[in-house]
């Protein structure tokens, strides 16, 4: 089975963000909770990688 190293790298960063927010013990319940979870995941990704958005058009 081939391993996509980029996917594995992103998955590990997302997993770390989920642990940082302790989502297993405190799952998001409100829109604000979801916003903070998304922000935490985004923070972890941006801190770990050089990111360039794809053209949306």
C-alpha cells in the first residue's frame, strides 16, 4: 500500500489540534465551539506548513 506522505503529515497536525482542544472530552456543541475548533485546526496547519491557497476560480 502506497503512503501519501503529505496526507499523513496533514492528518498528524489535525490530530494534534483535536487533542489540543480535547474534543473527546469536550465535543463542540454550539456554532461558537465549532468556530473555535476550526480556528485551532487552522492555527496548527498554518504553523506546521507553508500554505498557499489554490485558485478558487
